[in-house]
C-alpha cells in the first residue's frame, strides 16, 4: 500500500511519542508478559471505550508500540482493537480490574495518545458489575461465553439516563437473541451518567451494518432519544487484538 504524506507523518510522530513514553517508564524492559497477566482474575469490573478522531488504515497504525505501552497501565486486563468502518478511525474496547483503574486510564494515560497527534478523542467508562447478569445472558465472552472470531463490532449508546436495574434488559435480550448474525453482547451502563448501551459482536459486517443503520435507530425512536452508533471491521484488527488477550478470540493452539 502506498503511504500518503499524512500516514507517513502519523507513523513518524507515533514512533517519537512511543520512544518518549517508554523512555520515561521505569523498568520498561521488564514488561510483564500476557501469559503472566492471565494468572490474575480476568473478570472485568469496568469497561472502557475509546475512539480517536484520526483516519489511518489499520495496517499503517503503530499498534505493536501502543500495545507495549498499554500493557503497563494499572489494572489493564485486555483490549479489543477497533478500526472504524468507512472512516478508518482508531479505537478500542478494554477490560479493567476496577473502576478506579479505568478512570486513571482515561484521565491519565490515554489523553497523551491523541494529544501527540493534535486530534480529539472520545472515552467512556462503564460499570461492568452492574450489567454482568444481563451480559452473561447474552453470552458475553468476558464472562466465559463461547469465543468465535467476529466479522464486525457495533458500539451503541442511548442519550438516556436510566439506572440499569430499572432497564427492561430481560425483554430486550429475548428480542436480541433472534437477531440475525449476532454472536454476543456486552451491556453497558455509563459511569455517573447511567446511559444505556452495548458492545455487540456480529458474524459479518453486513449483519452489523443492518443492525446499526436500520434496526437500532428504530429502537431509539421508540424511546424518543438521540443515540450514537459505530461500526468496526473486526477482521483487520484481529492480530492486534489477539496480542492484547482479547476475549473475542480463542487462545492460539
């Protein structure tokens, strides 16, 4: 693939920012390996969603360097890389061992990443314990649901504040289980905001687009609220996600 001046500049600035970050990290050469990380409790207590307002083909993103830096963050459990369908944005869906560490990640480490490139970004923190029962009912891989490599991911969030215990998730799950191509779902409840949302894995990009473009807007209309949806191509980020212990992929044999 021919590099444009923009992507070439992105990669160069990425290398510089990574060198600076790793040089400032004591013991950077003694990073814990992911197999060791697997020895601790991997059940998430918090989820983090991120997306950076930059467009770069994923094969030109410096994900190996970024992975190395993220592994050092307190409480990090796993990351599923995200590449925006139609715009090549960069993002991720993370598991953390506590809400406190998830907050530290989005307020401390993560803003340095897009700041290095002079671009804006989005971050969200979600209370995983609040939605655990609903997510388990939808076969969420974070809680031991069967892992099968997805073709796409969909992130949704409603501009609606509802305590999750008051949300009719049982009825919604019953309907979602009939949805073509849906493999599993993680329910999301916004920390402090109590917004309702989800991170869904689909067999194919077509299934994901049909849900995000045609079906989910109807749900939001019934509730009379604005919404946010994003579709991500899972195939292009699989190797990077596997390297970060993403639960969406079975361990290599």
